């Protein structure tokens, strides 16, 4: 459903729809937007900032990859006799 607003100039604005935002947690919110259906991974019902709970978000192994890379770097520098200052 397109909503026409009388205070807007004609033919220069994108279409405005009543849309549904769906979160991965199952939360559904009805809002107005220029996009029809919106899907999000995190919303205010499940975001740690709003809930106060810590929730682990899949980072595709980034932390483990960083630890392996840093361990190799540290091992290489310790074998050369260099110290790493942090």
C-alpha cells in the first residue's frame, strides 16, 4: 500500500510502504519504509545492549584465526630473540 502525503512534491520521492521488519529471533515490527520486507539478524529484543545479556554472535572463526596468526607471529619473534612490546 502506497501512502501519499500532501506536503510532499509529486514524482520526486520514492514510494513509501507499510512494511514488516522480521528478526532472526522471531520478533516482528510494523513500520513505514521505502523497502517492502526487511529481514535483520539482531533487533532491540535480542541485542545485548538492550537486553543486558551477553549473546555470542557467530564471527566465522575470526577470533580463532587471529589467535593462530598471533601465536605464529609471537613464536617467530621469540625464536629470533626479539621481544614484542604491547
